[in-house]
C-alpha cells in the first residue's frame, strides 16, 4: 500500500515538473538602445567595459545572457525574479534617461558596492566565474567610476 502511494506521489511530482516547463517567464532581452546604455554613454575603457558587462549586465540591464539552466522551471522563475529585482534597483540600459544627479548616484553606488564586495552577488559569482572581480579589477572600476562621477558633475 505504501509503495503504491509513493509511486503515485512520485508520478504526480514528475507530471508537475513537466507541466511547469510550459510556463516560462519572458526573457530579458530587449534591443540595445545605444543612446541610453551606460557603457555606450559613459565609455569606460574597453577592459573595464568588459568587466562591467560580465559582472553587472545580466541582472542590471535589458540584455541578459541566459545560461542553459535558465530554460528549466522552477530555476527560470527564480532567475526572472532576481533579474526583475536587479533592474528595479538599477537598470544600466536606462542610464541615458537619468538626470545628472541620478547618473552621479549610479557611479557612486558602483564604487560603493564594488568596494564593499557586495556586487556581484556571491551566488552569481559562484556560477559565473568570469564575473568575479580581482582586487585589481575592483580598484580599476572604483577609480574610473570616481573620475566619471566628477566628469558628470562638471557637465
């Protein structure tokens, strides 16, 4: 009797997992609007641009590069929620539409989260090894963001 119950529970769970695959979240892959994009407008040096792109853009822009496992529910739902929260906090694809004070805040926040080591998130860095920032990377981003904030202030 117990084996039969466990068998039906297992089949029900399997059917549920299969069924939820038909309800994927919408992908975060809008067309790149270069007149609004942070990397296009702030123009960091190429090496810093690459660092920011691989460490920040998946969660903080409209251009997420999705890994293979993002096609599997419920992981896809978790990633979608995480990306939406990241874009709510900061969307680098909308940098051009920000006023001067908000741009300076973005650059200041970039400095602070890199200095504190709170971004990229540890959970993200564990899976995306290329997103990990060395001490030299952190120093370069912090120095550049400080210079860029001063430049924006003078505009």
